C-alpha cells in the first residue's frame, strides 16, 4: 500500500491511497474462514461448507468491507503521522471508471487544511473592561422594593396614584379573560390615568391596549400573551375593577433587617446599603466578565486575519449532517458558521501556544465547587468531601453535563489569560449605563 499527499495550495490537499490485493487478502481470507465456520447452507453440515461456495456467496462483500476498513485506518494514521491539521473530514473524490471487480484500487480524498496564523492580542484600540457599580439610586430603589415586599397591604376605596389595582381584562373576540394586578404608576398617558383616578371596586372601564402601560412587556404579562403578540396588539379591552389597595412600606428598623438578612447580620441603614451594594456588584461581575469575553472574542476575530478553505468546507457541509444539504443550503450554513469556526481556530491556537487546558482533576474540582454552591442554596453550606466526590463523579459520567462544565471552565481560564494579556481599559459605569452602552 502506498499513501501520498499532493498539496493544491496552503489550504487544500489531496491524499492518494494505492491498495493492492496483498494489503487486504489475509484479512479477507480470515473473515471468510469465520463465515465458513458459522454458515448454515442447506445440504452441508455446519463448518463443512466448501470455501468456493463461501467465496462465491460472500467474497465480494467481505473484500469491500475489509478494503474500506483499511482505507479508514490508513488515512487516519497518515493524518496523525504527517501532523496534518484538517478541518471537517476528508472527502472522497468520485471516480467514473471505478470498479470493485479489480484487485488493485486507488482512492483519493480531498482535505481542507487549517490555516497558519498569528493571534494579535494587542489591537490598537483597547477593549473596555467594565466595572459595574451600584449607585445610590439603584440602592434606594432596591431598598424600596424590599420594603414593599415586606410591607403591609391596605385596602383603598378608590383608585389613587399609590394604588395597586386588581381586576379582569376581557376581549371576547381574542378570547381574553385574564385577572391581573398592576401598579397605578405603570399606566401610560394622561387619558388612561384620568379614566382610573377615583374609580371604585365594580366599576368597568373601556381601554385601548396600545400604549396602555409604560412598557409593552407589562401588557404581555398582564394579558398572558406572547412577546410578539404584545408588540402588535391593538384591541379594545373591557376592564372590571375587583380590588384596590396600596402597600404601606415596611419601616426600616432592626426587625426589618432581621427579616431580610437574618438576626443581627445588618444593624443599620448604612450596613444595609453596604450589604446590598456588595451583593449587587458580585452579580454584576459575572455579567461584566461575560461581556468582556464577548468583546475580546469579537476583537480577536476582527484583528486576526487568515483565509479558510471555504469551497472545501461548503462541500463538506453538504454531506456532513444527518440530512444532505443542497449547494445553496451548504453555502448559507457556511456563512452562518464561519465566524464561530474562526474563533474556534483562534481559541485553539491561544490554548496550544499558552498551554491552557482543562485536566480531569481541574474539571472535577470545578464540578465540586459548582455542586457546593448549589447545595448551599438549598440549605447545606458545608457538605462532606466524600459526598461532593460522589456527586462530582456521578455528574461527570454524563457526557453532556461534563462537556458543559468543561466549556465553562475553559472560558474561565481563557478569561483569566485575556485579562493578563489583552490591551484593556477599565471603565466604571452604573448598571443602567452599562445596559445602555452594551445592549443599545
């Protein structure tokens, strides 16, 4: 057997495999002997079927199987030995004059090769690394929300500006009959506000759904309709008031602190704000890190230039999935996935060049930390090491869960590397400004 590689260009090659009868005949003979021992053919005792008959009946299919096995094994070994970094899988080239009636065969496979490139970790423009802080307005709003959560509900006779209003929205044509509660302050427009002020339990109002509330998502939740429906919903609603109340905010005192955080953990309004600020900014850190990773990913893709074997990959996509794709569908799929493929190659090079990897011990330790956090949320902050070990081992036997945790850990390792090596500019913002700036 002879295997050779012909380079078409830097990104494409063809591997040629020449196979002679001597390369596969021994395997074929062994397999036919096994068939002979097991064959049940009328007129012959088991194990005594003439080899000529076995060859006539099974010889061709066994030979084809053994040649295909030899091709796959030889091609795989060749790619490893030659250290060829291929994209997708080798594609067999069609041969118009091919015949299994011969005893010598030639097979050719197209290869798409990974490009060689350097990663630019220091682009001219520094990447924003956001430090999200909880400002006074956010803390005050959060305190008011908690005070409302622990407050006292007081019944009102008529709708006022501080009211919570409960009632049923009806539109028979759209089959809507939904009881909901909302705050008066969420009503939008002077005309709508005027309709509600002073109304009492039992009163009925005719309302237009469009711009009824300050946010269309409120309408979505109140009527129980989908997100898309809420944006286009423009109907008349009959609303019957069933309850009117206001929330008397809980007093800020030691009893309040103990209800929210546990006995004597917080002892003053200053400590309350400090605690809320600390908790909020811990949550913000995760969001800021995810945004930073996204921004670095985009920057790396934009600033790391290399070509891909696009034509080969499009051909490969036609046959790679469970369902074959047309040429047009494969091109569309390639265009959708090209950016992701580029980042995979960049990430792979960074990981290889800087020895960033996830070992099994790393993964198990990470899984234990994840499990411990979850157990703490359910009231078990200090599980025994043996219990953690058993749960982690069980979790990691699930391939899907193991991959999810491995990807998460790899992202953490990469983020740590990026923070130390990428050109960053720290920018302190409030959460409101972060949302406006990043998700504008």
